[in-house]
C-alpha cells in the first residue's frame, strides 16, 4: 500500500477550526473529497483543498499511482507555534492575544496491499 503525503506548515488558521473541515473528508475518495472541499464555505476548506490537491499530484507524479484509486488515508491538523500580541485596554493595561497557527498534513493511498 503506497502512501504519499503533502504538508502545509504554519497555516494561519487555528487547529480547532481546521479540524472541523478535515473531519468531513477523512477516509473519503480523493476525487469526492476535493469536490466537497471546493464548495465548502470555510477558510479551512480552501487550505485543506490545496494540500489534498498537492498530495494527489505527488502520488501521480512521484509514485506513479492512479488518481481514480486514491483515498484520503490520513489527515492531521497539528498546532504550530503561536503569534503572541497585545491589545490595548483601559487604564494603560494590555491583554494578550494569541493568534494560532496549524500544520496540515494530508496523506493519500491507493488502498492496495503490496
């Protein structure tokens, strides 16, 4: 079973929001997952679509796999380092704002035993 992956690092979206999108396409056929993501109105869908498209292209070009047989075998959304900022508050104070980032990894496989 050949598994090929693609990774997007330091994506500017929180892992929690991106996992909602990733859960909808986990385990689906690659072509159906791409069409689902294309019409999903979320920011995370656009990012996951690009990574999935890259994984499918990697499988086709580098591993020589047939695109019609590919399935989304693994999809991981991990936390990346956060940006820490401060916002002004009353009486000269400041509060911390945490801007979360993600590492998105998508792996596709043909599902055949070697």
